[in-house]
C-alpha cells in the first residue's frame, strides 16, 4: 500500500508540474514561445501556368499515400492536361477550317477561269462548224 501511495503522489506531482509549465508557456513568457510556423511534407509542385513543355511533365511528382498517389493532385493535373488538349484541338480545327477555306477559295478562283476557257473552246468549235456550213464568198 505504501508503494501505491508513493506512485500516485509522483503521478500527481508530474501532472501539476506539466500544468504549470504549460500555463507559463501560454503567457508568452515560456521557454519555447509557442509553436513555430506549420511545415508541409508534401513534395508535389503543381504544373506551371502558361504553355506546358516536356520538361514540366518529366519533373512532375505526386505525393505517395497509403493506397497510391494523392487523388486531388492527380485529378488536378489530368484536368489541366484535358483543358490544354481541348484548346489545341480547337486551334487545329480552326487552322484546318482556314486552310480548307483557302483551298476552296483557290478552287473557286480557278473554276471561272476553267469555265471561261471551256466556253471559248466550245464557241471556237461551233464557229468552225458554222464557217464550214456557210463558206464565205
């Protein structure tokens, strides 16, 4: 029984010492002066703004969690890549439309010239036939 009382006394004394040190630290006059700035152990750096390059994707790292990579980081990168691809597809479609319109314009410009040449040839052929039927005196 004597040992039990001594053990309870030591536990109570330790509790009060910890309580007093915590109270003194909370007033600002403590030894540590409070907690420092929070730090992060995350190594993921998001993709840079602007155009993406091969090096950006080569340097890309995701934080590993218990069951794989952090889904929020992977989802963010996939969404960014999806947006970049959509913009490039729209740009390619626009350039294809401009090139198609230029080709159509060139064909339209050439079509009247070809039609005029064909009409002139046909008129010359008909004129030759008329001259053959009605020779000049």
